[in-house]
C-alpha cells in the first residue's frame, strides 16, 4: 500500500530527496497527481521512478534525455541444457556482435521501414538540414546499446529451464539530441545550441500539449519511442540468431515516455520517468541487478493499481551512487580511486551466482541495487509475478565508459 506524503503517493521506503523533488514537480503546472514507485531516487527535474500526471501539459525534462528507454524480453525455445556448455562462447559472440558504449555506430548498415516514415518531416520545421542529420545519426546507431545500466542479458527460468533474452536501452543519440533541442527551445535558445549543464534541482520544463511546440515535441518523442522499439527488436533478433533460437513469447515497453491516457473519465498526460506502464492485464519486464532475479509481471485490476495510474517500478532502484561504488574517475589516466566495491568483490559475487559477465563495472555490481523482491513487495497489490528469471549471462559497456545519461 502507498503512503500519502505531502500529496505525493509513495510506494516503498520514502527517500526524502526524491519526495522533495516530487513535491516540487507537483507545484509547477497543472498537476493532477504526483507519484513515486518503490524504486524511486532523485533524478534530473523529475525523480527516477516518478510519475507525473498532467492536465493538457507535457514535460520534456520529465521524459528525459533517453526518450523511450525501455525493455524487451522474449522467451526462447531453447533450454539451459542446450546452451550451458557453450555459454562463455555465446557471451563472447554477443559482446562482439552488438555495439556497446556512448556514441557508437553499428557494425553493419541497418535498414528499417521507420526511416522511410513521413514523421521525420517534422524536423523540417527546425531547419533544412535537421531531418537529414537526425536520420543519418539514427541509421548509424540503430541497434547499439549504449552504456550505464543498459544491457543485453540471458536468463534461465528455473521452473521450466527455458532461456529468456532481455535488453534495456533507448533512443540513443537521436533521442538525446531531440530532448536537448526542445529543452533549448523552451529556454529561448536555438534548437542546436550547445546544451548547458542541467541541475537535478531544475524545475520541470512544461509545454502546453495543444501548442505548436508541445504538439511538435509529442510527435518527435513518439518517433524517438518508435526508434527505441526498433533498436531493441534488432538486438533481440541478433541474439536469437546467435542462440539459433526462436521467440515463443514477447514483452516490450518503455519506461521513459509520456502517454495520453484516460483516468477517472478524463484524458491526461502521464509522464513516467523510470516507471513502467502496468494497466490491468498488461505485461512488463522488471530487471534486478546482474546478481539478482528479474521478473515478468502482469498488471492487476485493483483499486490500488488504479490509484497508481497503472504504473509500477522499472527496476530494483539504486542504493549506491556510481562514484560511491566505483570511485572517482580520472579521465586522463582512465583510473578510478576510492570506490567502496572492488573488482574482486564483484567477480566473486557473480561467480557464486553463476553469471558470465562481459563488460560492466563495479558501478553496476549487485551491491549498488536494492533487492528486487523487496521493491516488488511494495507493489504486490498492483501486479502479479508470472515468471522469475535468473541471469546467467550479462553483457554491458566496459567499466570505464563515460556515461552522461546516468539512467
């Protein structure tokens, strides 16, 4: 059950910094309801794990820079027995085939029907070259994963021994430049001006949904979301090919996005930042850490889920910052110093849990996240856990990859 704290509906143990931020968000614009899921923590303008419900407004800072970041998970027709001996080689192949890291381009030219869509014409309103510039970037980066907490994982569902594949990333550089451009316009700058440093304490940027700028942003956000879906589809297909497997069940959704939805008989805009849609009957994937279970869930038709505006967590939630875990990075020497988690601690934990890791740093180790069971317990009346998945292979960007996106 949630608590009502200063008119914010809060699931799980309240973090004062995130609650304060949600209260600030609720005091700007036409806010219908402010909510925090159980994995909440402080973010940029809007808390991660935060949900803001607006009357006729949309917040590009609430959606964030990684527009359409989300998860895709598929159950395959292969079992652990089929791949157990080959797992190290399979993980090597995934790491070599999929491009991880900031600003990376795909290793092959990828064509997709989305690139021929008329929606790209909306960028002609910026200037004559933006559409071509964004299309070129999007083509080059389709199917690249990025860094930070973005991953491609293999899981076993121990109840059936079936292998699952899941990934987590968003709209890459295209989405980031789209978000930056619209935030610039909101500040009276040119779309392509250099973006100044955003502060976590900045109040949300809001557009009227029926204004020219609001409508244009909604269209651009929707396109970036479709691009994120296409990228996750591409990566899952690549891993299915490596496994010589077929998908038998699919779960796919965003958690950094804004939706037009009807709640309590009224159309509203629901901005979920690090929060997963969870309507009755809707399927979702919720990831734990690389040393913890992940789950496939389905939304319940309950009063509490209705009170949550059909939203739930997107992960376990951090309890330790990247710098606290891994230490402060000297970008000249590419060395970190002062971290609380050592590479040996991380390696020993993953070995005991039976995980093959490629890439990843101590800032993404199991020690920096809450236990997913604890987080899910706070939402037990809003969702059903349908499948429990144990990670056996984790692939991420390298430990010292600079990550400006954070989440």
